[in-house]
C-alpha cells in the first residue's frame, strides 16, 4: 500500500506532463507561477500596508488615494454606478428624484441658452430690442418659477407615496437644482428617456 513506485509506473505520468507542456497556454488558465510561501506573502502584505516613514510619503499616499477615489466617482457619475457616487447622489430617494426630473421637459433647463440670447439682445443699442429682452427676462423667470412650483408639488407627493419611511430632506431642492442643468450636462447621467416614468 505504501510502497515506492517503480520506474515503469512513473513513466506514464511523465509523458502526460510533457505532452501538456507543449500545448499552448490558455489566457484564462491559472497564474502559471508557484504560490508564494506564507512568510513571503505576509511580508509583502506588511510592506504594502506599512505606515509611511515620513510626512511627505503620507501626503503622497493620501493624494494618490484621493485621485483614485475621484476617478472612481467620475466613472460612476458617467455610468450611474451607485457604489461610487458622491454622498449627495447616493440612495434610492435621490435616484428616484433624478429619474423623475430626467423623464420630463422642464423650462428651467433652457435657462442658460435663453439667458445668452437675452443678453445679446440687451447689448444691442436699439430701444425696441432692449424692451423685448426685458420682457423675455420677465417671461422666462415667471415660467421657470411656475414650472418649478408644479414640479416640487408633484415630486413631494410622489416621494411621500413611494418612500414613506425614508429620509427625504433636501430631495426636492436636489431635483430643482437638477432642472437648471441642461440634460446633456447633468451628472450623474440621465438613466431614463423623456416621457418614460420612473
């Protein structure tokens, strides 16, 4: 049972390993190197997590960590990945507010282009054009206020129905600030199409 193997018994396994080594290695195959000893692995871990030797090294590590976090946040803002979003954008309430705003046309999102047009009209030294620019300013502001009030009322109602036990502080203001941004420039990127209800 525990006897040593003869040369004849060892031969077939040597042939098999020789045949396997000649085959091309699959890229998804195991690592292809020996597993490090426990002492080596622990030493590498200690070196990786060792405290910085001086203040300069600590600041360098902190900057690198901050840079990695910001890169992750940028990717999350573009893709909508909830795990790495900034704190102000996290959570089911904020996601619902974003989807609620993104699914509608809001007058406030056209404020910046209209403001540029009105500013150009007001700079022209023609009295009639300046009067038109002033009326446009008033009209745009009144429309934005009315639209924002209606949106806030509907949003509050939806939040009370859908999230009765969740904290909703600042959610309506978050939604109103999102309406002021043009749809293309909103971050996190819109996840719903216009007209599609969240």
